[in-house]
């Protein structure tokens, strides 16, 4: 039953992509609605503040709309194509800024729980996790975010980054090992 729904959803997305490629703005708008939150979340984790994440998210979809006629349906999903665009925009963003220290902004909890103590603890944990992730090399950061924050499969990450699936597994393993080392060092120094 679930497999049928997934197949139908994929067919619907394919129809929307075909319509967008043909210049149908309404179909592209539906694709936007389907993917804007995931693209935004991915960018937000990379840039760390709402304003820049919103601006870059809009740029991703503007670039996608301008390039949609050149989009080729392959084994790589449409979302992976959007993530590749967002990745390139984030790199350009930091090149222009010439600044890689972007830990000064806050992550907002998506939990509607109004318990201030719990929200403060969550905020602290998210900031600590971001701080550790940002100490990783760029490629490892990207794989960690796509795997654990976005929930991409190894194949989707590989398609998005233009690498082999085995390479993604190795990068992820090394990133997790490095994160463990950083965490141990921080706990030891406390």
C-alpha cells in the first residue's frame, strides 16, 4: 500500500516537473510548495540565520526556475538537483562574505512545547551540535546535514554531490568519528 502511494507521488512529481519544464508556472509553484521547507532547513543549518536562509532559499528557486528547461530527469531526484543549487549558493555566499564563522545565530525549536526549561535545554543542545558540525571539513558537514537533518539516502546524497555511494558512506563514517573526537575533547576540557 505504501509502495503504491510512493509510486503515485513520484508520478505526480514527474508530471509537475514536466509541466514546469514546459513553462507552467503553476506546476513549478507546486514544486516550490513541496520542497521549500527542506531547502530552507538545509540552508539555514549552513548559514545560521533566518534572513540569509530566506534570501538564499528564494535564490535557489529563482535559479531553478531559470534553469528548469535544462533539467534532465535522471536517477537523481529533483530535490537532489535543488540541493546542488543550494550548496553552490551557500559556497558563493561565504566566498562573498569571506567569513566562515557563523555560529552567532540561534536555532529555533520547532516544538510548540512552551516549557522554558525544556526549550532552553533543546536550544543549548542544538547549538552544541551545530558548533561540532561546523568544525568538520565542508564535505563532511554537507553529508552529515543531508543524512541526518534532511534524511537523504546514501544514493540521494551521492547523486546530489556527484560522488559514489561508497564514498558517501566513508565520508559519513569519518565525519561521525571526527564529531565523536571533538565531543570527547570538549568533555575532557570541561
